[in-house]
């Protein structure tokens, strides 16, 4: 089973001096040989089978335009402890066979969101994930959760069946919330709140909906409306505002809603209160039904 907790390592990759994307043609859920520098054989053996390594890279041009951003491109996991050799790459001859857990599609889909600093892990080695520094005071756990969230739309379809799901869907999971000063709304929804339980709840909902999650207010279906690009996409609404203070998040505290309904749930009413999922649904003038786009 894979989860954010498996993200233990980060490694930069390079192809043709940054003129091409490295490992662009690997197959999602397939395996390939990941290279390490010829002088660093020991680094190739650092990650254990089942660990997840984050791959990042910076190409010089994207769509014929100069590029200045680092991009997260793959999540991979070693499937063998054997260190192999690649005679075609004298400068990066050491290899491990890894499985593709997630692959950005398109490969430039996950640029640095602006707060990660890739200086420390930018050496071609297997670096601990804590070396991915940030300027918004994310802990190591929050960093793993945030990277996991960024890759969620790009998890390989077959891998989704192997993601960690809590054994008791009525139980309590995660850490106390609200102990940190709230940042801007979008940022704290994605980072301060314990995202591990969001991932768990979302994967359980995907299973229950056979790959689709309908908005709990208007029944909008991103997969039906947008096709493959909408697969697995939905926003998570925390029913209790974080400003109410420290608490434990349970699955009952979460609701999956479309972007429009999410904004309405956070829009203050005339009396200073907010709609709940139930009251917003009752107040709506119609039930949104959307046929698949031909």
C-alpha cells in the first residue's frame, strides 16, 4: 500500500544537459531503470523496496520558450534491491529498477508552487525528503503530504487500487489541527489541515463511486463533464472552520464538493453565518445534472 508516508526520498534527474525531459516516455505503472552518477554507487542503494522517490527536473525550454521553473515529474518506487549497470551511460552507470507510481501528464504539469527550495537535493543523489526545504514553515510530514497532493491527479490508474485506505471508515485519524497560525485560505486548506485523511477519504470515495466522485451539493461529476482530465478531481470541504480552534479531523468532518459549491460554502450570509452542505443543497434552485460531453 502506498501513501504520503512512503515519500522518503527526492532526486533530481537530467537528460541531454536539460534540453530534454528525463524519463518522459516511461509507462505509468511500468518499470524502468533509474540512473545514478557513476561515482555514487552507494546512493543508488539508499532507498528500500516500497519507498517512494520524488523525481524533479528543470529543462531549459518548454514549448520553445525559456524555462526558469523546477518541475516535479515522477513518483517512483524501487522493486528490486539489485544495483544494475547501464553500459550506455558512462557518467551515470548505476541503476535501480523502479516502478512508476505517478507521472505528471503532461510532464510539465507540476511546476514548483513557489515555496519549495530545490537547492539541497539538486545533486543527482538520493536525498531524504527533509532536504526539500520551503519558505512557509512546512514540517517534514506536511511536505510529504503536500507533494502527495500535487501528484494526486497523476497517480497511475492501477496504483489507485494499492493506495492506503483506513480500515475503519468511522475512526479518527490524523493530527490536531488549528495549532498553527492560519495562512491565506487556500494555503491552509492544503497544508495546515491534515491532508493524509483527505487522501484516504478521497480514495475511499473513488472506490465507492467506481472512479467518480459527485459533488455532495449539486451532483456535478468532473469525470463525466471533462473526460479523463477530470478523473479523480474534486475539492474537499472541511465542515468546521479552522478558526474554531484545535481539534481532531474525522471522516465525518469532510465533504466533497465542486469548485462552485465550495466557494458558496465559504461565502458569508447576511446574518454572518455560513451555509452547511445540507442547507446549501436545500437552498439551491435546481439539482445540477450533467450529461457526458460527446
